[in-house]
């Protein structure tokens, strides 16, 4: 279990290493130079792969479960970098062996890769038009195994709804680079069998969110 005080907002480089700075610098450069999301994400892949392949940059406490997390199941979500304007974040997500995230969306383009362990990812396609904010008709569209060093892209609305299960013997650690302040924005959590959807905010294990009021997400 990790005990962190998150009663203060934390922005910038929460973990400051050359590897993280290299990725963030490249991301910010490409955000300025490339306007198309798909082209930008493709151009980011070499820098992201370099971070995933490097050793020793992730502190032990940010690769450990958190029994008090907003995601439940001991899942730890640790901010590594947060832009103060909410335009970019980098975080680690720690999922204990056998645990799964809720079915959720991200609402931002980005890259997600496995740094340690192995994950099974189930991706859903939304079949309704989203007119009713409390209902969703989902169908499974893909099932993947993601191993250490492998990664995938997010380009909403395509493939943005999923859940992840750790299938390795130990906890898995994935690294997320996303174009919002993911844990602090109101996103959606889905229950496919019931057809329901509700707003949720997962929160970081090591940093507070600025606005505690619920916002409408679409």
C-alpha cells in the first residue's frame, strides 16, 4: 500500500528524470508542429518506445499498488507529469495480478504501453449515438494481449472504451501519455450488461485535482 498526501495540486515534473523530460519535450514540440492527431501520435511513437525500453527511471513507489485508489481493486494511478493547463499528462497505472479496471473511456488522444508485466485489453465499440447520457449500448470489438514494451494508440472516438486486466503473475505497470489531465477530468464508466453509463473521475494516488465540482462530460 502507498500512502501519499495529495491535498495539494501538483503540476509539472512530479518525477523529474532525463527520460521523462525527453518524452515530454518531444511531445510538446510535436503538439506545436503537427495539427493532425493521428499524424502527431504516429510521430510520437519512437520517443514513447524509448521511454518504455529504458530502465531505472520509474521510482518504486510509482510502480506499486494503492489500496485506497479511486479506481478500486488496489489500482494505483500515479502522476509523473501534468501540464497546468490540462493539455498533457504522463502517468503510471499499476494493476495488481488478477485485478481489472472498470470499463472506461479517456476522452483524449495519446499512447499507452506496458512497462512491466502483461495485460489483457478488451475494447468496446459504442453502438448508440450517445444521445442519452445515462445509457450506452456497447459491443466488444477487440481483445488484445499487451506485453512488456508493447504499446497502442488512442484516437477517440475509435477504440477509446476499454478495460484492462493484469494476466502476469505480478502487478502490471502501464505508462500513459494523454492529451488531458486524465485522472482529474470527468470521464465515463460503463456497465455493458445493464446498458448504463455514469460520470466518474479516478483521481491520482499522488496528486489532487483542482476542481472538485462535477462537470458534465460528453
